[in-house]
């Protein structure tokens, strides 16, 4: 069975500090990996994705993520956060044989404090 | 501008009533999806459709129904059989899978349904 785990439901951090949001997945087949961001009462916006190639992927708004196959992880990082980064972040995977079905994690709320 | 629209943004209904949530896209996408979002649970797939006049159940289809009569429209009906319908509902769409290694899903702004 496939699953996506985001261990931290909330992450408080001060402005300009670095942040890491953790994501682990379990799957018996190869996957593609995504991070989405959701601002209050809005839909989801794609931050970045890993399909193949370099395991370090860069996305919008200064975020990056690293795919670690041995640890089945895809942690999201930003070296210096802004107040405007306050949002909920979702990790998601799709299976390489079923491109229509996304498996989402439960989300991590990032709260950036001044 | 291309995109996905959902209406209404907020919806209130009384217990025992059916209600239909609208989702329209002008991205010329073949596939459309409905998700339900509850606090602390992420997104759960209700139904999806890869082509007009065809759709499949997702993980939590009970108490919901959909139709796909037009490529650009995928309305979701929350029936009285859905025991706990209060939630945030998100519609998404993506291009056809054929020849493409993945489907990026584009999301609408969502509809918040509250049952009184």
C-alpha cells in the first residue's frame, strides 16, 4: 500500500530562519514526488516536483527539496523564510503506473513569526 | 486567463438536503478530480474522470455523485447519504496521461460546505 507521512502537523519558525518540512513515503513501485502550498481558503499551488534526474529540485519562492530514495524521503527546505510563507504545505506522490491518482500527506502548517 | 473555477465559495445546507458543487475549467484538460479536505487529514479523493461520460470512484465516494457531460465541467453532488459532509471541497484538473510521464494537477479555489 502507498502512503505519505508528514510527521509535523505544525512548524513554528521565526522570520529569516531556515526551515525543513519533512515528508516520507512508502511504495513498492517507483514514484514521482510533489510539494504543494495552500494559503488560507484557497486551492493548492505546485511548489516543486521530482520526476527524475538530479535529486535536488528547486521550486518557486526559494524552496527546494531533496529526494532520498534509500530513506524514502522528500524533505522541503528554505534557507530563510518570510512572513508570506505562512501556509499549509502538502507532500504528494503519484505512482509511475497510475498517473491519475495522487496520494497526499496530511499537511504541515508553517507559521512564520516576526 | 485559463484556470479552474469553483462556485460557490461558501455553501450552507440543511441536513437531509442534496447540494451540487460546481467545477469548471477552461484549460482544455481531459481529467478532472474532486477532493475532500478535513483538518489534519490532507486531501482525500472522492471521484475522478479521465474522459467525458466516464468517471471512477476514489477512496471516499460513498454519499457523493458526479457527472461528466462536458469536458470543461465536473459537478459534484453531496447527497443526504453523506453522513458528515461539512468540509472543504477542492476540484482539480490535469492533461491527458497518454505519452506523458506524470499529470500535474491544477486546483480550483475550493468550496467550503457547512451543514447546519
